[in-house]
């Protein structure tokens, strides 16, 4: 196959990934756990080509010096390396990559996760690599750590591991959940996750404690999922999110991803709980807040939180599929 199209969705972590043990291979300092969403898809086509690698992002042809083109090129080098190991005659080919994001890019809706999961799936198919889910997750991880979880259906645990072979995500059974996305600002964030993680490791005095607490939170989360204990899942999620922002806030100079509007949402969620509606909030490396609830409560919660969203509407999301190949004819779906 010389062309393939794949689709993948963002994921939102309930136990967060924040810090690398190995920068080059993207091995995290601790494991993490997430839900793959059913909206904000990235659809990516990889077409093998004799010309240089090229990237078209959301309809714009990017220059080869653009940082996104360079990051995609570096990822394609990894794919070509795998093709070479397998003796495939695609190993020397360049590729035209066309990608469309339905979600807001670089605003904490995990576009790099859906992006590299879709690219890993499309590129591995186009270059003729026949990867199983674990190897596809490992490959996606090389593009962006959290992308290894978007390869997985519904709920994923990323095993931190200590090598390229042992660091991958796999599906975990969890009770059915809804997420309510409250997009308080859709612009690109000021400090990328990558830079923020580096700064945290280098300057935050709480970094060691963060690593330990993340390992503990993941163990507890896995137990709560096995017990289908929604309340415990929610409590761990919200406490863990606040701890991530605390370790980040403690950098020197400080980094602050949450905005006043983000805290308003956390307060509104606490008020919902006080009124007997069980909801818990989390936020990635940006100001947007994602609330988790039981599916039957989601519409009511979205109604209550819409006033905090930039466009006046909070969006209900459900567990979605892992990265998958789609026919070129279906690519516009
Ligand atoms: C806050 O996966 O974007 O969303 O591996 O450097 O590409 P890189 O970082 P990335 O970081 C995601 C951080 C997070 C938490 C999470 O999704 O677990």
C-alpha cells in the first residue's frame, strides 16, 4: 500500500503524564490513564512520494522549515527505520502528509495525541508495516507521549516501562463515563507540554513527590476502575489534576496554565457536588476544563457549565475508538 488514511481521537487523562525519564524515546517518569474521546477527530492521509516530506495541516501547505513539518519528518524517519529493519522497499520513500483536526489545535484538547496516533496508524499502513496494537502504541508514543493512549479504544493505561519495548498503552475496563468539555479559551497555549515538562523537571522542588504520587494515583485508579467505583475515580481524577498544576505552578519562573475562568469551573463543579450531582473536574496543560460524570448526569451538567465556555456551550463527550484505518472514500465522514 502506498497511501493510507487513518482517524484517531484525543484522549483526556484521569491520571496525568507529566515528565520524561527518557526525552529521546519519550519514556515517562510514571504511568497514566485516560479516556479516548468520540469527537474532535484527526484524520490523516499519508501518501508515499519521491519528493521531500511535506505536511498539509488543516488545508494549509506548511513550509519544510516549519516546526510541525520537522516534527512530522522526524517521526517519518522512525517509521522508515522500522521499514528498513523489515527489509521493505518503502524504506527510502518520502511522504505527503495531509491532516485535518476537528478540535482546537494546541489548546489543551490533546491535538498532538490524536495527531500522532492518526499519523502512526496511517504511516505504518502506507509504509507496509503490519503493527499490532501494542507496537502501534509504542510507535505513536515516539511522536507525542500521550498519543500512545489514543491508539487504544475507550480507556487506556500507559505502562511507563523502562525501555522502548516496555512503554506502551493498553485497554483497561472501566465503568461507563461521560466527559463534559468546557472550552474557556480556544487559542494556542503559551508553554507547550514538552517545554513545561522540561521546566518542571529542572526547577520544581515538588517534582520527586509528583512522581511518587502519580504512581500511587495510578494504582488506586486501576483498583477503582476494577471496582467500577465512579466516586473514587472522580475523587482521584480531581485531586491528581490539582497536584499536576501545583507541581507546575512551583516552577521557577512559575508556569500557570489555568486561568481565572478555569477556577470558576472547578468551583461550579464543587457546587454541583454539594447539590448532589456527582461531577469532578480535570485540566491539561491549558485553561480548558474537562468534567467527568456518570453518563445519565452529563446533559444536566453541560447545561449548568455552558455559561463558562467561550461559545456558551459545554460539550458532552463519550468513550471513543482507538486509532484506525479508514477508506479514503470515508475520510470526510
Ligand atoms: C498535560 O503528550 O503532549 O496532557 O510527550 O512532550 O509530546 P509530549 O507531551 P504530551 O503531554 C501531555 C500532557 C498532558 C497530560 C496527559 O495527557 O497525560
